[in-house]
C-alpha cells in the first residue's frame, strides 16, 4: 500500500483543516489508503504535525484509484500566485 506526498502552495483562503482551521503558504499534501478509505492531510512544509483536510476523505472501490485521487486533490489545492 502506497502513501503519496507532494509539496504545493495553498491558494487564496488556504486549506481548511479539522484540527487548526485554515492553513496557508507552502504546504505538503499526504494521502493514505487503508480499509478502503483515502485520507488526506496537510502540513507546513518541513513540519512534523499533519492536519486532516476537512471533507477530503473518501471511500474507493479500488485501491488503484488512490494515485488519481491524490493528483486531483493536488490539482485543486495547488494555487501558486502569478
């Protein structure tokens, strides 16, 4: 089972998390797959603590779709300025 991790820049308004509210700036996205569910978390680039992205967990019929879900989330969240 693979976990995926990618750096990105949060867009205006940041990313809403369950634990600390909105996070902004240079972040890292990590998605994990276990028991049929993909979970998405973010952290400040280089930090130790991960935060669950509000509303970003989903059940998958096939674990092979995990990579595609990670890429879609990354595409939605990555909004560098300019």
